C-alpha cells in the first residue's frame, strides 16, 4: 500500500510520542497463510493500563501492507520471529541509525555485545530502541 510522505511523517510523529525509546510493543498473530509465507500480526502499546492498537500507524510509518480483513499488519516471510521484525523495522523507521541511550534498562543490542556504558551516548542502530513481547 502506498502512503504519502505527509501520512508517513504524521504516523511517525504520533508513534514517537507513544513509544519513546525503551517502550514495549506487544504483538499477537491473527492469521498465518496456508503456505506459511505471510502473517497478519496486531501490535499494541499499553498506556494508562489499557491496550492501544497501533497497526494502522505502523503500516503508514514503515510502509507495510494493512490487512483490512483482519485489521492487522501483513508481513511476508518465515523462519524468524516476525513480531520482532515488525518492531525492529518500526523502531528503525522512527530513529534511523541512532538513538540516545536511556541508561539502565536500555534495550540496545550494543549493551549485550560488550558496551556496558549506560551514560548518555548515541547507539548505532535505532532498530533496537523498542522492545517486543508476544501476547
């Protein structure tokens, strides 16, 4: 599905407000194709003890197809964690190649790969700014 640059940027602005670095995106599979080569996955963020559905915003921000029948993000592929793939792509579209370390609890893969520095500094991959959890 094609989205205008204005739609993409508006979705990114909203998502950056909802999902500061370190936030968790909860995912659930709604449908798997018979071939196993695509899935429809719904994504939620918890705010004020209530889930907020963010699939349409993710599709606009990242450029994924929106599965209208199942009201979910449609993603192709298999053999890996597709929920993680959606959240990684989302975070990368929001922060690109860097985001600032949030201190203890920072989700960046740099910390698990030897960087034990939790003082404010830039991480090289914005795709790891968010966490993903299955519902």
